[in-house]
């Protein structure tokens, strides 16, 4: 079994009834960044961001991070692995370069026929 670090910022904020918006304002960190940490979508943790969060919340790092054991490591190249590697959840949003006709380069040329995410 492999050990991994996970965020538990969502539990910490929910228990104290602090919104992500309020934390963004208190810490000076962009809401989108706070939202990614809240939803545990972050692959590489930024020490300045973590420092800003724990300073704003007046808590310790152990209050927002935990070490857990994973039962089976995911195979590289799998859909969840690729989503984490790109920084986006699997098929939550279509990339901005995709339209209904496919991926384009902004000048009318279609680069791919279909989006990688199902509609």
C-alpha cells in the first residue's frame, strides 16, 4: 500500500462554517486556487499558498493535510491519472479550445474532430 498526502481543507472550512470566498479574501489568494485546494484537485502543493491558508485560518498544517494509504496505485495513463496530471478533473469542463465542431486554433483551422470529454 502506498501513502499519499491529501487535503482536508473542505472538512476544516465546513466545520467552522468558513466559505471559500471568505478564505480567499482573508488570505489574498485567488478564489480559483482556494477552490482547487478545497476540492483536492491540486497535484503539487505550493508552499506559499499553504502558508497563506494556514496563516489566514490561524491553524497548523496538520489541520488541512493528512497522510492516507491508498489501496491500489492507479496505472499511469488512466483517465483519473491524466486528469490529475493536467490539473483538471476528468471531463468536468471541456477545454476552451474545443467547440461543437472540434478543437480549433483560433484561426478557423480544426485540429481535432471531437472533444476528449463526452458531451
